[in-house]
């Protein structure tokens, strides 16, 4: 009868890389409520008084309300599925995906603004200045309040024991912030253009301001897309940091890093997979201690390969095939380490012997 295996808690690790931003989520709910109330008020008033300007802005507010609902959905989904085993590294990228999607939507809004502004530049329409200015002022007021509600919750810095700080980005909230900031910018530029048109006859300034606003908004959207897409595609990050890892291991002598991957598993958390070869490999605890001060790594996997026959240790294992190196036996030690607090208190050591025929 097989004896009951002892606890494996020491070798187990969490994969919850979701960074909650409860204050930001709460502020987004307030902004959504304010946006929906304004939207309904403008649509009702526009219908009752026959104002196309109020109606148009009311439906425009609806697009922002949809963006805020997407933001809140991402928060809720990430929190509910934080420990769902279907997600290999948790739901840390859900907020990144929410930010990417909102950024694409913001870019589409900018494109529509350009098309509409160019059309009006070549086919001017009569402008009802008083109504348009009123709508712009209402929109500016609502969006200024929204900007102040969201601006302090996008991220924060905190220090670590290893002498550096991490900035926690919330791309999901940043996208919502850009939506209200973009709307505030367009309202402000519209007010300036409408006043110039009303008192100076410069009606052409209104569509020109629309084009300028669209260019600025598209730059914000593109910047957010550039931030989020590499994370979603598991792009390698921080080559200098990866080089430091390699130098630290290879400084030991008789050690060669044969494979290294360093990428983000959320907006703020990194994972690393390192393979190395040595004639006389150390215990995996040794490598754990060797890399302990690389505290940006939240999930670490180390594969240690022992080469018994090779006489040139600096060569990676695959280059020794001709001399029979690594032909008789290869030991793989896997060291997995994860700690949310960056203290590296947990290490995982699995030894596998593979005999090659």
C-alpha cells in the first residue's frame, strides 16, 4: 500500500496576477451614472425642443457610456475569474484587453470626427450658435467632473526592498480616462470655435478645430494601443534586464544560459523561463538565491541541464551533439518561484532524469 504523500504546499504557487483597482472601479461607476443622466437629459430636451445639437450630443454621450460599461465589465470579469484554472496566468491581462479595445474605439471616434469635419469644411452648414455653445458647455462641465473623478486612480508607485519602485498601470481605466479627456478637449475647442464664428464670422474654424481635436485624440489612442498590444502578444520585455539575468548566471563559470524568455503576464507582473547547462550544476536553491534580488520577476521557471561528457562548458548543449555530449544522461531541475510581494519566499524544485537511447 502506497504511503500518503506529504504536503506539496512548498511547491505550489498562485497564478493570480489580477491587480484590482477598487477606487478606480468605483469612480468609473460614478462617471457612468453622470454620463447616462446627461445623455438622457440631452436626448429628452433635444426631442422636446427640436434641437439637433442636443440630440446629437446626447447620442454621442451614449458612445462614452458604452466605453465605461466595457471598463466595468473588464473589472468584474477579471475579479470573478482571478483563480479560474482555465487561465494559465490568471486574468491579469483582462484589463489590458479592455484598454486595447477602448483605445481602438477611441481611434474610430477620431476617424468619424475627421470625416465629419472635412465634409463640413467643404459643405458648410448653418450653425445655431447659442444652442451649440450651450451643449458644448454642458459637455465640458460633465467631462471636467469626470476627468477629476478618474485621474487619480490610474496607477500608483510603491517601493520594494530591493531598491527600486514599480508603477502599476491600469490600462482599462486609462482608456476610460482618455475617453472623457478627449470629450472635454473637443468641447473646449468647440466653444472657442463657436464663439469665434458667432462674433467674428469665422465659421470655418469649427470644422478645423474638429480635425485638430481628432488628430490629438488619435495620438492618445495610438499611444494606448502601443502600450497594450505587446503585453497581449507576449512580447519580450526589457532586454537590459534579461541581459543582467544572463550575466548573473554565467558569471558563475562553467554555466551557459541556453534559452531565456522574459515577458509580461499582466500590466505589471513579469514571468521568466531560463534554461542553463553546466558540468557541475548546483542545487536549485542555489539558483533561487542567486536570482533573489531580481524582484521584477513574479513567476520564475529555471531548467538546469547537467552535461557529463562535454569538455567545453561554454557551448550550449545542442552544439555538443557531435562529441556525444549530453548523450548519456541529462538531468532537468525545474525551479518555479512566485511571490506577489516580491519577497521570493517560495521556490519549487522538481528533478527529472531522462535517459536517452
